[in-house]
């Protein structure tokens, strides 16, 4: 309970009679009467003020939240007081999180209820908890600011960005995957087994046009083929120090894990099997190959608690575990961050040893701040040196990646924010070209 400026102002005014009463005693008596009157008003104010126990607040939030994206949280408020209430609310989301739409103030008449929605963006995956709920309102006459804190503990599981999977699924149903950066035209119509004839769509290859059917129907008709299914896709997920770097408060590891989940959805939808081998300086997680659309939830639940560690990644351990656990030919995708030339050499040495019988695709998350520094137009000598140093580092990495490509490995470089769409398109291209 905190006194409001209105009460403080009245108390200051009441000091005047007591000061003047030093010279005029009668004025002191007036001040005393006024003070007693104010005290009575304060008691009446508190007695007539709305009671917190007559205000019901309920938090509604999904038990499964997505990391790095806004998640809606709904607060249902019911006023059982006999008077109108002006109520301010604040919530304690899972830490660390950013909030949008709080604190919020509502004016609620007697015996009415309403709801407000705010958005919480968690920055860390795993099990977490919503904590306290903070309520604040003025007393009836506005003399006091009243507070209450409610411990409404609510456990939640924070998963990788499953909201994006739902959006992609919706776009897929509506044939609008291009809006998510996925070029399905590279995938459809380039398989080995004929499936059907259909109307020509923008982006179809001209060699896929069936000219005889086109002549009969007097409109462009394309041949569509099915692409091989029942193939294996294995993710090697780097959980080492380099993946702890952050861009826009989201770690490279979370970007990689989000991309893993999204590409898993695409692969499972196409009939392939998906597995995961997560490692740092130790084996973090091994997920056996799973097949079927229902397997995506299992994949999410088995990987959502993974966290990067501030340890150097052991790529020899990665290669050893791969040879031991996954012997059938697979498309192996290594998700990692290229730190320096020594790091790249360590990766390439191990990848060359495991490329048989597998098809290896290494997806490197680019150093976004370094790339941004390189693209800056220098205005001072110091900035010129910084741009030159950034350019030299990028050139060194590019040479090492070129050697990887020349050794027969597939290499993909991507900014963290573009990783998902780049990976999906690369996967579809590999399938369409029958490389696996």
C-alpha cells in the first residue's frame, strides 16, 4: 500500500495550520480537526475500496511454447466487487523472456469479466515455469495504491519453433510453400516413377511438359513423377562452444535446432526416416531413425531439452559414434558453426573419413556480425582495418570450404536467419537429383 500524490498533497497542506499555530494557537486546533477528519476519510476509503479476494484472475497458456517467437498468453479477469475496478496487471513469464503487451490496465464494472492477451517470447528451451502475477489498483477515493502478488505457478515446456512447422504445414495444404522460401518445383516432377498428368504450373521445367497431352487438351500439361522414399536423413547436431553465439537474442544452436525440426517435418512428410546424433565434447543425444508424420512430436520431445555447452566439439567422437550407430547409407547433415581455419580443418578431416557409405552435407552457420562488418563502407582508418580483417577471415574460410567441396562433400553456407529455407531447398534438390 503506497500513498498517492493526492494524499501526500493533502498532508502537506495540513502542515500549514500547525506552522501558523506557532503564532496563532487557534489555527492549530483547526489543523488538528482537519487531521482527524482526514484520518477518518482514510479509514472510510480503505473500507469502501474493492477487495483483491473478490477479483479472480486466471492465466491461460499452452503447455507447449516455442522458443524465439511470440507465444500468446491470456489473462481472464472477473470482478466480483460491488463497484467498478481499475486494475493493472503484470505477469512473471519463464526466464529469460521478453514481453509484449504488459503491464496492462483494464476497467471492469461490477460482476463483469474480461480477458486480455499478451505475448511472451522465451529465449531458452526446456522445462520452465510461469511465476507470480502482480495486481495493482487505486483505493476508492484515490488516496492509496494497493498491491497484491499472487503465486500462480504454471509449468510449461518450451520447445523449438514448432509454430513455424504449423505455418509451413498450413502453407503446404494451400500449395503456398513458396511464401516460406521453399521451392517445391525443384522436387515435384523430377523423380524416377511416373505418377500423373496435371496442368502446367509456373516454375515447372519445360522438359517435363507432355506435348502429346498438351496437343490433345490444347493447354500445357506437365508430367509428375514420384521421388524415391524410405531413405534416411541423419542430423549431426553440434552442441559445442561455437553454437552458443547469438543473433537477435537467439543462439546459433536454437536456429539450427529449429531448422532440424522443420526439415524433419518435410522429410517425414515425404516418406523418409529421420535420426539425430547430438554431440559436444561428449555424446549428448542419439535418436534412432523414425518414420511417419506422427514421429515429428517424438523428435521434438527427444531434442527440446538439448542445450549448447561451452566446450570444444569433439569431431572425432562424432565420426566414431556415426560409424558405430548408423551404418546404413544416409543423407548426413552436419549443423555447425565455422569459427576459424583450425576448426574447419578439424571438421573436414573427420568428414572425409565418414563420407562412405553416406552422402555428407555440411551446413555452416555464417558469422553474421563478421559479414556485416565486411559489408560496411569504411569512413575512418580504424574502420578500414576492421573491414580488411573481416574480409581476410571470410576469404580464409571460403578457401577451406572450397577444399571441402573439391573433396566431394556438399557444403552449404547460410546466415542463421535463412538456414531453414536453405536447408529444405538443398534437401529437395538432392532428392530431385537422385544423389542419395
